[in-house]
């Protein structure tokens, strides 16, 4: 098969790009910086959406949809917010085209200039809080728990499929509360939803923590994130949850009458994950042969391939496979039977390996005669024959094993590539030659944080939650530090 990948050791970035394209996840589009998510890639995203959407609804949230366009004046109402996004905004200035003067092609109709420019949403806080002003009058209207599935645009100069594109898909939750405590509780609750999803569905161990002021979401009082380690030792921020305080409520004058009849501004949270999770899924688990997908998110959990030499053998195999397929489907397993005669079994094996299908079953005349089936695991590449009797239970058990094995492998990799140091020289040596996460002391100042970033390209990924207080000295300045923080190079 011609679908050959660059090896991870040779060029990790090229390996990633090769894999995303050749495994039919996505491709670059005719629009600079934007991607086309192909059916196989979108099927994985749909599974992610489905799981997360059910979790949001279980925690009391409802879905809504808000405009793609945001009046420019809305963004200017919250100073930190507009400053954070100003350089990434795409702006709509006109509303009509006309035939060009030469009669060929079209051009912007200069007479159709908008009175106020519209911003294509980079995030929706401003348009949503302008709307909430009409929805909230009393404590009886709270809490307001809304989620939106949407696309956003952030005009990136350097793009990479899934990880950083000018347009991407995401969900964004926006909630309003009567008290500060409720809003903080909501912020942490949704961070835990993301963390549990990453661990139990994506099979990716993550570290939860708070961002430094320098890394905080524009307009937030506190930003929490989950940080994952990729196989090149870099960190990938995989989800964020923000306590917004009353900043947006004050900017848009969203108030409510409390139980004593006093007028107050509401308290807020926002939280989101995006198609960046697709990049995390690829980079955390895959190998030089292709994708390695956790069974819970694989569009095809089991593929069955017939092995035969004579066409008359296929009829018998088809009948036997249909029995197997029905048993697996009845057990809640997603199955594909690939009996196309346009491709040989070897090509199919390589293709499904590339696409990360967790289990491959091969069925031939001898297997039917022996009442067995050959099963190949994608995670370990192990092949073994199992009895057809009770095959559905065998497959269910193997899928569970694969899910756990993929997680444990990622956890072991993170453990082996997490370092602790009290020396800035050692810190620089680890970042340059080993990579991974580093636990080190920091004096809490923006100046020191920026100095470390300028000299090493490492950033503080987060201050881990439930971090034990461990007094020490900043690795750069020697000033007192109450706890270690998590450093890494990052995407």
C-alpha cells in the first residue's frame, strides 16, 4: 500500500501531518488556514460530541445557538477581552457584491458598507451576555446553564490541521449564577467533566490546574485547564474552564433582583473544548503504522475481512460472518464487514491498521471448519485465534482491555517524562534534550515567567489543583515559592 508515513523519530511534525491526511481525517482546504474534516475524521468528532453533549445535559445544561456575527462595539465593552482577541479577528465590512466594471468577475460594492463592522465570532461571550440581559431579571431565572455547539474564527498565521486552524469547531458553555461560590463550583465541575472524558473516553491522562495570570483567558478572573502530554514530550492544552466573576455582567449590565429585593450583577463561567481534541487523540496514541484509536471513540470498533481464493468460498464465509456480525451488533459493538472484491486482504489489513480500527477479524474456510476466527489487536499488533462460540463476549473483553492498555501506556509515558528540578541549568538541559513536563519552583511574577519562556520556549502549563504546599526557591531568582508549578513546551 502506498500510504507510507514519515517516522516519528525522523520528523514528528511531518509524521503527524502525514497521518492526519493519509488516515482520511482531514485535509487543507482552498481557504488559507482552514481545513476540510473528512467523513472518517468527522465520525470521531461526532462520537466526542455525543458523549460530551450527554454529559452536559446530565449536569443540567441546555443547548442553544447564537449569531456568528458580533457587532464591533460589543467587543469593546470588556477591555481585557477585546485586547486578548483583537489581533485574531476577521471583520465583515460590506454586505453586497457587484459585477466588476470590465464585466468579468465580481467585486465589493463600495456603496454597501456596513454602518458598524461585524466580527466573525472568535468566542461568544459578548453576544451571549448581551442576550442574557433580556433573559435574566430575578434570582428565579438563575442559574442559567447554556451550551452552544458552533464554529469560531481566529485568524492564525501559522496553522496545523486540528491543532491550530483559522476556523475550528467547538462547544462553549456560558452560565450565569446568583453567587460567586456557585459560579466557581460550576467552573470546577465542568473542568472535571473534561478531565473524566479525556481519561475514560480518550484514554489520555491529564493534569488539571489553574493558569497563571499571563496565560489566563482574556476577561476571566481565573482560568482552569487540563494539560495532556503528547509523544514528542510537548504539552497540549486540551480543555479550559473559566471563572468570569462579574466582568461580563457588568460590561453588559446583566443584573437580577436577589431574594431580599436587592439588585446585583450575576456571576459567570464559560468553558470549552474544540476539534483540537482530535489532534490530541492522534498524537497521544498513534504509531508509525498509523492511528491507534481508543475503542470508545473509534468509528469502527471491529472490521471483519474475508480470506478466500475461490469465489464460491465467499458465499459460505458471508453466511458465517453475518451470524458473527449480528452477535457483535447486538452487544453494542460497531462492526464493518469489508467483502469488497476490489482490494486484496493485505491491502485491507494495512488500511484498517492505518485508520486505527481496534480489532480486525479475519475469516476464511479453515476458520469456519475449525469454528474459530483470527483476531488482530491494533494496540499490540498481537494476532490470536478465538472460538466462534461466545465471540461477542471475547470481543467485548478485548475492547475493554485495549481501552485500558492505551490509557496505561500513555500514563506510563507521561510518568517517565515528568521531571523535578531545583536548578535552572538542569531545567534548561531537560527542556532542550529530554522534553516532557517539569515540576519546578517559580516566584509568581510575570517577569520571571516571561524570562523562562524567552530563554527556553517553555511555559507554565498550570498550577496543579490539590498541589501540595512544598516551600522552596524559584529556580531563576531564588525568591521564596510555596509550591511547584508545571512547565513544558507546548502546542
